C-alpha cells in the first residue's frame, strides 16, 4: 500500500511538473473520456441485451401462459363437447373421444404441468386452481350423463349436461379462464412494455454514446495528427538537419511545458550547446595552430562530451610540455651554436693571423733569397775584381791609382755583402719569430678545433634530442 501511495504521489508530481499543456495530461483525459464512453456504451449494450432478453422472456411467458390456458380451456371444452354430443346422439365415438381426451390427450393436465414451471402469480394460480376445481366438479355430472346414455335414458343424460348447474359451471369456468388469460396478458404486457421502454432508452443512450464515441474518436484523431504526428514529423525533420550537420535551422514548435514543447526546448538547447562546443573547439584548434597554447576550455561539456573536454585539455597539456622541452632543447642548441660560432670565429681569426704570419715569412724568405742571390753575384764580382787586381799587380804597367780603385771597388762590394748579410740575419731572425708565431697559432687552432669538435658533439646530441621530440608529431 505504501508503494502504491508513493507511485501515486510521483504520478501526481509528474503531472504537476508537466503542466496543463502536457500532451500526456490531455491524452490521459482523452483516454479517460474514451474509456468512460466505451464502458458506458458496453454497459448500455449489455443493458439493451438484458432488456431484449427480458422482453423475449416476457413475450414467451405471455405466449406460453395464453397457449397453456387456452389448452386447458380447450381440454375442458373438448370434454364438455364430447359428453354433450354423446348425451344427444348416444354415438359411441363421442364416448371414445371423451375418454381419449381424459386418458390419452390430457390437455388439461399437460397445461397444468406446463404452467406449474413458472410464469403465474399466486393470485393467478389461485384462480387456476379454482377453475380446475370447478372443472373437476363437472366430472360426476358427466359420468352420470354417460351412465344414463349407457342405460338408454338420453333425456336424463341431457338433463345432466344441459342443466343449469352444468351450464353455470361451464360458464363460470369460461369466464374465469377468459379473465385469467386477460389478467395474465395485461400483467405480462406491462413487463413487455417496461422491457421495450428499457430497450428504447438503452438504444437512445447507446446512440448518444455512439455519437459521443465518434466525436471522441474524431477528437483523438485530431489530437494525434495535430499534437503528436505533426510535431513528430517536425522533430524528425529537425533531427535530419542536425544529422546533416546544420545546427542553425529553427524548429517551428512552441517551447512550453508540454512534452513536445520540452522536447523542442531540449533540441534547441542541444543545438546551441553543440554549436557553442564546435565553435569553442574550432577556436581552440585555431589558436593551437597559431601556436597559442594558453587557451582555456570555457564551455560546460555534459555526458559523453566531457571526454572531448578531457581530450582537449590533455592535448593542450601535452603540447605545452612538449613545446617546453623543445624550447629548452632549442635553447641548448642555440647556446651550443653560439659557442660553436664563437669557436669558429676564434679559429678563423687565428687562421687569418696564421696566414698573415705565413705571408710575412714567405715575403722575408723571398727577400732573403733575393739578397743571397745578389750577394752571390756581388761575391762573384768581388772575386773577379780580386782576380783582376791580382793579375794587375803582377803587371809592371799598372799604376797605383788603378790598384787603389780596384781595392776600393772590391772593399765596397764586400762592405755591401756584409751589410746585406746583416740584413739577412735580421730577416732570418724575423722568419724564426714568424715560424714560432705560426707554431703558437697552430697550437691555438688545434685547441680551438678540439673545442669546436666537442661543442659539435654536444650540439649533435642536442639536435638528436630535438629530433626525437619532433618525432612525437605525426605529419
């Protein structure tokens, strides 16, 4: 009982929540009216059939009572007619007819047996019993008449069956029988009239109920077409548009407190929610495409759509972490590249300085070579002059001035060779200093190359780490 009460309370609360415009409430009312009309029609139909049965039973009872009463009266009349004919003619066939009616046909007994099964009131049975008693009272007179006929005294027999007592009794029996038949007919006719009136009333009410049922059916059909079928078609069209991806179609249904109105409101909310989610997702993806990973998910995702929000948040978080790692790796690569560039710059400067030193050494060596070649020529000239001077000294014709000129020229050439040898020594010293400088620069370049190789190895590892980070993206 408690569960039923709770269920009834829930139904009532649901009905109040739906409101007066609810299709459920209106449909329940229509169904209730239809059920009432149907039950009323069935009840009237049953009552109509009952009245028909009552009318048929009353008609049959009336017919049976009249038939059996007439049968009883005909039996009595047959006995009376047979005994009177026998008394008048003395013909034995009338006696046989009398005995056949009395012992074989027994119409009176058959009528009494049939009437005893029901259909008569106590007063009518009292009258019938009175008729039977009167009829039985005639039997002694009839037997006396037939005995007189057997004795040949027809006149005495006629007195028995045509006398005042016999005639009065027969007349009384006929009057009572007619009265009983009339009374029974009137009584049963009243029952028939009542049953007929009940039939007419039931037929009229059934006709009115049928008309009401037809109107109710038309109302139900109109309600189904207007309130159910048409909205369902519109909702189906709207759902087809939504399935096609068109979230901006308008649903021409009133958003009220009815089921269809609530469904229209829910569809509109679903459309707006989907459109807002799609716009937000598109905006987030666009910002992510532009490199902005500071975007936030603002929309409220419900139900299974929360998975989209979680996925976007996971993507943004993962992209932030990956880009942060890429940024750190890129910073390290940039730092390594800067160090490598600095080392390369130092190596280039050192190589430039080394090239300058080598160029200077080459120029000094070239100058030294030229000086040595010149000195070689000067020495050869000095040797020639010395040889010439020796030959001249051996000649008796040479003068002192010529000898002096030869010595002066030789001394000048030797002095020149000496001065150039001094310059050559200075050049050799410069070449030695240049070679030492070149050796230092070579050592510096070797160290710089080693440092550059180490920086390049670190840079390679950083680039490999950056490449591994980039492999996370499948393109």
